[in-house]
């Protein structure tokens, strides 16, 4: 059964905003560093943002100051607020849970984000 389910993707104009959501199973959410990756057409999947030890977030340089990762522990949900979107942000965005011990990765099915006028 699906253990990570994303939502919130879509088409947005440059400069616009979107918020992605990812609902995780309780066992994954509580044992993993939750984060977001993206994969543009013809490119490798890359880390966008993730929580690390102490719930400190890290971001890839290209989204710093524009994207914010957050979480709601009561809902087993992690969010990615994306502001000031650019065409180069166009990609399939994947929710990820990496277990704190063992480094096992769980992935969602992905949600398409397209930034275009």
C-alpha cells in the first residue's frame, strides 16, 4: 500500500507559489528524516529540502530563501512551500523518507510542478 502520498502540484506562472503536501504512514514519519527531491526531464533526481538531526532543515542552494519545508507531526505530513517559482523549478517532486538508522529510502509517487507563462 502507498506509504507516502504527495499532492499539491500543478501549473503556475513564474513568480507564483505552490504548496506541496506529503502524508506518510506513521511508522515512516516517526523513524525518518522527511524531505523533498525533484527530477527534471533528462536530469538526475536532486535533493530540494530535508529535515536532519534536531529537525534542522537543509536546502539546496537554488531554492534557499524561496522554499520552506515544514511538518505537522499530528498529521504525519510534511510540506514544501514554494514561492517565487522559476521555470527551472519545473520537475516532478518526490516526497522522501530516509530512516535515521540504516538509511533506508521510502518514496512517494511524485507530483508534477510546471512553472510556465
